[in-house]
């Protein structure tokens, strides 16, 4: 058990925050989502504050960083993998971050079913899984319908931050994102985390991979109907991806391809 005051590291880079005495720990897990309908953020956190949502939060490095730096905002981290959410929840609990919540769910479903219209100030997505196997391409998260749902969930002037080390994914993102957002590339490391905002970024940079970063502001004057119509006309992310970054994704590429979901498209991969 880590001792109070201890600073944890990962790949030699400190994990944000210090471990507090157990009497000061928080409880940050959302263990059960409601069967339907969006979450009520004010009821969830017991206050009214801007909400920062991280999809594919992994072990929570960025959510911790942002929550510590911005206690005036509430933070929600979402990931499909229970094992990484256990790490993220433990770390947030031990740092006493009462304005943080973590939940196990795929990003597309959480965004479309549990985020009310215009209810989040920021959405962050770091290194969505590119699924190099063509049979898994339909699982890629950043697709036109995802972006339409993202546009709906963000408040006016809401911010979307996205990052990847996959140049093929980046080329696709640059093609479709400007339909819904005012998009700007951000080539330099983030000033609040010069060594990396996510575990994946730290690992990719240690391998000498280029990191592609961008920020996007919600485009105003685009109605929900117009956003859905635009999504239906845009290409899907069916690009072929090969390169030196593939070995970092191999653990998610093993095994037979999952069955294509029935009905509505449900991409969910992220790291």
C-alpha cells in the first residue's frame, strides 16, 4: 500500500498528485449507470460546475492532472476496460479528488446515451485505438456519428482535444473534424504535461513516434439535424494503417475479430 505523501511514477514520469492519508480519500467510482437517460451532473457531484469529460481515460493520468489543476471543474473519466478504471479510481480516491468520477463504458455509448445536450464544457480523447486489422475497422471511435454526438454534447464554445500517434488516423480526423468544429493543430507538447498527458503518449514518445495533437471548438449555427445529415454523408474511418506504431497496439489486435454489433454502430476502442 502506497504511503501518504508518496509520489507515484510511470515510465519515470510522475503521476499527478500525492497520496493523502486514508481519512482524506474520496470515492470516485460510478459503479452503476442508470438504465436510460443522461446523467445529471449536478446530482452526481453535488454542485453545479463545468464538466470535463475524458473518453478512453486509461489509468487516469490526464483526468488526475486536470482535476488537480482545476478544482473548480468537475471531471469524468470513461474507459471500456475495467482494469484501467480500477487503477484510475484508486489513484483519484487516494488523492482526495471529490470532484472526479470514473465509469466503465465504451465512449460512443456513454456520449450518446449518458451526456445531455450541451452539458459538458470539454471532451478529451487521447490516442483512440486505430484497430490495424481491417476486420476491426468498424470499431474505430472517431467516426462521423461520434462527431455529431460530440457536437450535441458540448456546450456552446465547448472544447474538444484529440491526440494520436497514428498518421493515417490523423489524416482522417483532419478530413472530418472541421465539418463540426473549428479545428487547429497543436504540434508542440502540452505545456501542462511536457512529458505527456497520457501513458500512451509517454510510451510512444519513448519509441520516437511523432505525436499529432489538435484542439477544436464547437461550430455554432449547426443544428442537430444538419449535424446528423453531415455525418451520414461523410466517409467512415476505413483507412488502412501500417507502420512502426503497430507493435504498441498488438495487445488489442490479437484474437478473432469481434462480431459486428446489430443495429446502431457502436465503436469503442480507445487507449
